[in-house]
C-alpha cells in the first residue's frame, strides 16, 4: 500500500492512516504512563505503586481479550482507486487530490423543541417504565415550563461544544408562523453559509406520509402540520436538518421523492446542498427502553462519549462492578488528550473517521467529513447513533445515504478503549480526589499506538511505491504519531 495514500491532507492524515491496519500478537503494545513511576514512588508509596501496576496488568488483560490473534481491516475501495490511478510526481498525485479546497461553515443553528411536557401525543402508547430524559434532564423533576427552558438551554450548550462560534436561536413549542420567522432570520444571518435546523418532535404526532411535521397553534389546542417542502423553501440552502422523532424516515423519504428535484440542474444542485439526519425509519418508533434517554438520537449526536459509555456499561466485562453514574465524573476535558476524557474523545474521533474513510466513496467522505467542522462532528456521531439505536431496533437514516457501519470491526477497538477506561475509573476517581494529579494513577490507552505500529509494519512490508525517507515521513505526521513511532519501532520496521 502506497504511503502517498495516507500522507494526504494535513487535517486528515492523522486519522486516515488508521485505515487498512493489521493487529496481531507480533506487535508489542506501547504502554503509556511509565514516565511517572518515580513520582508515584515519591508521593504515593509502594502500596499505590503496586495498585498502579495491578491496573496496568488489567489493561493488558483487557486488550488481549478484545484483540483476536490476527484481524485485518481491508480497504477495497482504496486499493481499486490506486490500481486505476495514473502515477505522477507527488505534487500532482494523490496527495494533492486528497486536499479539500471548498470549505463550508455552519454559522447559524435553529433549535426547535416540540415537547408539550405532560401531554403525550395521541399516536404514541408509552410503556412503564419508559425513557424520560431529554438532554440528560428529567422533565418531570420540575415544573413543565422550567423543564422546557432548561432542556432548550442544555441542548444549545451541547451544540456549542461542537460549534462555539455559531449563532443559536431557540424555539420552544412554537407555532408555524414562529418557525417561518425563525427560518428567515437564520438564512439572513447565515447568508451563503450553512444553517442547521434541529427538530425534536417528542411531544407531537408522528410525521405524515407526505413529509409533514407537527407544530402547535397559539392556544396549544391543536396540532398544525408543516410540510418539509415549505420548511426547505423558508430555510434555503446550504442547510442540514436533524429530525429526532418517531417515523422520522417519512420526512427523509418525502424529501428525496420531491417531484421537482429532477427538473433542472440548479434544483439538483440545491438538493446536493441539503443534508438530512433522521432518528429512525419511516415505520419505526423511537426506543422507550429506560436504559436510554428519550432523545437517544440527539444524545448520540451531541454527547457521544457519555451515551456511548452508558450504553456500553451493561455490556462490559466489568458490568457487575460498574456504576453508570461514575461516567459523569470521568476527569478531564474533551479537548485535552492528556486527560482520560480527552483521550477517549480523541480515540472516538479517530475510530469513527476510520470507519467512514473505509466505507465511503472518496468524494462523499470529503464532503461530509472534511468540508464543514460541525457536519463532520455530527456524521461521526451519527455512526455511533446507528450502532446504539440499531441495538434497540431503530435504523437511523441520512441523506446522503450511508452504508451500514454498526458492525464494522473497528468498533471493537472503541470497546477496548472504553473497557480500559472503565476498568480504572473507580480507583482513578478515588486517587484523583486525594492527590489532584491524574498522571500519577492513569494508564493511558495504547489503542492508537498499536494501530499505528501495525499499519506501518504492513505498509513497509508490502507497499508497492517508493517509500519516503523516514525523516520526511515523520515530519508530515503529527506529534502524536511521531511519539508512537519511536526510534526502536522504526528500526524494527525499516527493511534492511
């Protein structure tokens, strides 16, 4: 496999190299965290050091459980492309073709919540106990209006984690006229940039076969339909829609079957500038399992690490000793890789990017995962939503349509990273509370390091094109990759 394939774009090289790897017992895992041994001896004593060594042994045991003797992640699409590509100088070859030229930004976000707390929709029969949490808030733990306001503000905060510079507009239990004004304001504010429209319809009936969603009249005595065609004409393009409601696939089907789409090239271009994410299929109802929040789809899109770990807890090897509430206390920040929470977020991003890069055509991958930061984040998290909600008999859908990814082998790598983190969490919370220093007790995951070493071994062994000089290669990669490819592993990998 040619090195040019994964030294492509500056922004994506770190994630792209994880595709097409081999994991096998011949690759020694890189244990991270040993540099703190002296600090442990000095500050915690021999007993704490022994506890840390025990955790390291547990991590190795978990990794052995999840990694089968030899697992191949092949990329037929890339091999076929390489076979048909014309060889040429590096400046004009695959490297330049992988660079994204047309950037896009989502500058305005409209959040529409139709919850009508306390009144169930007429076409939904709820089980008991059933899922209740909205944005991780129990709407029945306070007055209906307070809960609605709190859920709306929390949803905005969750989206701001992914796009802090966008302008946000909230509409809580709105009328059709309020939505029209909201769309006009968002399009005027965004100009030629993308607008995100998020619709939560948990308090209204299911969408109709004609692609109509439901809103309220001014006195909240009637449900008022709004056609997706009308909504699209108000909001304009480019745009992305998120529909979190039962039978959300009805909206997507009506949108794709619109008769006008085939009339002209300009209309086809407008359709290409629309992206839709739907929580389930056209004849499916959102899961009511109390194990999941009521807005499981939204939670996957906006708080992926939290819901991924909560969903994984009952499936973990350590489920009998885990308290799901501990997940909310994982130390660190998501944007700091040196902390447990940040490392999990980094691994999750790398794994979901790898899955997408393996299964999508190159142009679609570039459009969805490299053109717009918010869209890329939502589609990474959409892959998680597909995995979690398919386990609850729901099939999230999207336009453009994606191939199924819920059984992709790379999810085992995520399960291993989650298991390693959860195995350390009880002791980690106790020790971090006592000593205020995570570096003293946390054994970082070696998932990425193992994948990188394995990929480079395979590339150096079977690569068909001239290999870059190692110093040029490592300069092209990020600091994290260079740390993983230390001198010893490079000496081991390079052919004599």
